[in-house]
C-alpha cells in the first residue's frame, strides 16, 4: 500500500500527471488488492491503528498485536527505502504534512476519516453479515474517497505506519504525533460506537 500510494505522490511530483484523484485511487485500489490478497491469511490490517482497534475489540490477541504493528511499520520503511532508491529525483517522499494553518484541523480530520474507515472495516469483517465478498471494495473505497477529499489538507494518512515510514526517510518528525495519535483514537472510538449501535440492533 505504501509503495503504491506514496509512490504515486512521488511520481506525480516528478511528472505532474497523476493528480489528487489519481493519488487517491492509487491508495484505495492498493488497499482493496491487499484485502482480497491476504485478508483470509492475516486480516490484511496493514495499519497499526486498525490492529489496536481489533485488539480493543478482542479480535486480536495481545501476543499478536506487537508483531502485527512491528511488521506493518517495517514494511512501510522498506517500501519507502525502495522508493527513495527508485525515484531519487522526487521532491517528496510522499510524507504526510500539515497543510493548513491550524494543526487541530488536521487532527480532527484524521480522527474522523479513521473513525469512518474502522467503522466500515468492523461492518464488513462481521461474519454474521456475510459481506466478505464486498470487503475489499468497501475498505478500498473509503481509503480512496478520504484520500481524494482530505488529502490536500492532511495527506489522509489514517495509518501511523504510512506516516512513520516517510518521516524516517526525510528525518522530519515535527507533526508525526498527530498521524499516530489521531488515527488510533479514531479507530478505537469506532469500536465502542459500533458495539453500542450493534447492541441496540440498529445495524
């Protein structure tokens, strides 16, 4: 996901042909592909915030949480290193940057879009709803529209690993905490809201 998604940002910085919609679709389609490719093997979390939310929801055991998060971050770093090698002329590493005057706006935006993403993931991963065949389309669709909609404001991270990896390569950690804390809080809150709604049988 990071190789394709941030790679599209880097290529756009060189050739200026992909654009915001193309970048959003690159992220969304790559996530969709991963869900269908390895969803039945590992759950295709590829996102520490999602893994933590599943742990809070007791769908991921404690001993598996750290390895999941470790390899998600390591995978992101390796993807970013490969992109750095392949595209040295790029003006960016696809890093997530605060693109408005008020960092609080970025925090809120990342919180909301991660909340929505996790809510959709919980819906389609609920075996009782029999939505497995649509899971990749639904999750990838959320990632795509979020990236297109708020990408110009926050970079639409929704994923600490996606932000940590480029930050390490460019050695800029100034606002990284936002892209770690906000998605985790949004994903965890989504679990509690989903449980409340499901308990009341609204869904």
